C-alpha cells in the first residue's frame, strides 16, 4: 500500500517542524475533511472539488501556509498582519491559530 503523500513529506521534516506542520494538517483536515491530500508544486496540499485550497511546507525553523491564491492573504490582511508573508505565503514559527486557519480556508473556498 502506498504511503500518504503528506505523511511521506512530513517523515523527512525535522521533528520540531514536523509537529508544527502536523498540527496545521490536523486543523485543515478538521475544517475540510472531504479534501483530498496530495502534493502540488512539491508541497503538501489539499484538493477540494478539483482545486487546491491549501498547502504547507517546512521553512527555516517553522513553516509556510499557502492558500494557492494571490487574493486570499490580501482579503484577510488585517487577520494576518502579525505574520511575515508574501503575496502567496504566510510564514510562521508557532502554530497558526485554528480560527485563523478556518478563516483562510473559508476565504479561499469562497473565491471559487
């Protein structure tokens, strides 16, 4: 039986970062349990109804959250103001609050 692609990715990540990313994975799974776990652009991602709605990757000593949209982070600019970010990624060194992850997912899914 083939390993889950996200589990295979996380197995290669240092323990501290792995725990951080596993927590994010669990939060995403709780919010969109019907999403398919996959790898997109070489990072763990979640596909819902044929499109990627979230992804994450190890970065430095922390991680990055990818909404796979150039609009999501701009839409939630106030909510993500405390984090380092680019147009397409939110960087974190501590667990992202579950409420923020829910908002990110809802905003991304609403974009259609």
